[in-house]
């Protein structure tokens, strides 16, 4: 809790229904127009009461009063308004690391909203200035996860169902990072994984389909078989993405492998370079598995989704992928989703 008063007086029931706003979060709000309803803690009766209604305007004296009340830990947001809070924080994602009153699931909601928004903006306009914003948000994600790898479970449970480039990028990043943690579990336990490399594989996973931003939308949205010319444009997307990395100053092996090799296969039947076996690095092999898994569990215009268990089992039986990684993925999915029914998402 923030402030001695709140720390001593606020009952547990309040913390279940509301969460406190801290000074950093308040400073991110428009000064006179907070974007959501605010409540204050009445110490004399130990209850929460309305203080500000969204849509109103604060007077200068109320601005000062609010700042002091926040400093004392007496201002709260209703968890009913969590969706509004998610929208606000998603534009300044680093604030999520400062708010100690959010539950893990609420933090996951914010990450999903922010990352999907940022990567969509970037794929719509793949230039350096837009990329910098996406990169900043990916680094917030890796900072959050690197200190506790098990936090990714809440994010995995919120994976996007509908297949879009942005949704798929975020899903693949989460599955890929979870798989990377499993593949290097002993190294993580010994403290032998440097944050730098964790950041790079996260960025590679997020950008693995960068080249798809160069493919015409009518091809991506087509629900009929592609013509040979259209199919050739799809096959070229890893090379297009690889070429685009230079413009973003992202010439790192971990990133390049994800972008260039996520459609390569262990037996040499993939594309664009027909690499196989030992020619493929860990990042590329992880991205290949995560990319295929996330495509299979998503609702696409040309294919129905399958359940997570079905997708993981199918990949484990497919010799075109690294067998160790697909078995790790299968074990991870069974562990994280054992309480879910084995059903694919319904098409809306």
C-alpha cells in the first residue's frame, strides 16, 4: 500500500474490489480530466465512496487535493472499470511495472492490449519511429517476465483467438518465450541466461512475420486457394522481413533466425532456403514451432482452429520440427491448460 494511512486502515475486502492509484499513474492522467471514476477511502467508517465521475472536470484546488490523497494512499479505482484502466495504461506500458496493486491477470490484460496495439501500428507503418515504440513495450514485457518466468501463464491464457498479423505476432511471442524458458530451463536456474538474449529472442518472435506487412492484404485475407503468383509472394515473406531488419538496425542472429527461418523444417522441406538439421539455430527452431502452433489454434479465413492440446500433439508427431522442442511444448500446454476442456475456439 502507498502511505501509512492506507497501509494501516484499508480492509482486505476493499482490495478485492478496488485497487489504489499511485503517484506515477496519476501523473499519466490528463491533469483536469481523469479518464475513469475515482473513489476515496473514508477512514472514519472504513468504506470506499465516490470522489470523481469520469467525464467531469477537476478544479485547480481539486487537482492539488487529489495529488495529496493519492500520496496518502486514499484514492482507488474500481475493478469494474478495469477495461478503461487497461486502455489507458496500454499507451504507457512502462507504468504497469510501477503499479503494485494490480493482480497478475489484470497485468496480463494490459500487456495483451498494449502489445497487440503496438505491433498492429508497426505492421501498418513499418518504419523506425513506430518500431521504437514497439521495441520499448517489448522490453517492458521481458523485464516483467525475466524476473519471474511463471508469469507467462496468465498471458498465455489470454492469447488472441482471431488470426490477424498483430494477434499472431503477440501469440507467437508468448508461446516462443515460454518454450525458450523450457528449452533452457537449467541455464535459467543457474543464472546463465543473459537478459540481452531474452530481449532479442522476444523481438525476433514478435517480428517473425515482418515480411507479411509487404504482402497485399487481399492475399492475406483470401479464403480460396492461392494462385501460383500469390503463393510465391507468401513464400518470399521471410526474405522480405530479413531485408527490412537492416533498416531497423536489428542485425542480431536471434532476431534474424526468427524472421528468416520460421518456415524452414528439420528435413529440408521448408522455405525459403531449404535449410535443415544443424543449419538451423535454436531461435529459428523455436519460432517455427511457436508460429505453427499459434496458427493452428487461431480462427483463420481459410482454416478452422484446433484445440491447444490437439495442436501441440500434432506438432509432436510431425518430424519436420525439432522433436525436443515439440515435446517440451506438448508438456507445457498440458501443464498450463490441463483444467481447460479440449475444445477449439468457436468461430464467431
